[in-house]
């Protein structure tokens, strides 16, 4: 049985869970908000092929990436 709360299939595909990748990546961010935005981008990009609507996930990642870029400028 799949655990849809703790380990959903679209987060655990591959050899590493998306949360582990995200936690490792955002630690070097210059601020909590930058880390959050980066984490959201990664979340949507890492799972985009697994949820049935890759275009929507790519658009969501782009939305967060645009906010991150604006914050960094």
C-alpha cells in the first residue's frame, strides 16, 4: 500500500526522495524566503513527470522561479 501522506509515489520516484534533495539545496540560500522559493521550484521540477500534468507543474515552477529572480535582483 502506498503511503500518500509520508511517502507519495510522486515524491519518492528514483533513488532519493524529493524532500532530501530540497533540504540539501536550500541550506545555502541567502535568506529563508530565497530558500523557500528555491525549494518550491525544485519540488515542482522534480515531480513534474509523475503527476499527470507536466505543463502545469512546469508553469508553477516558473512562477516561483520568477519570484526568486525578482527577489535576487
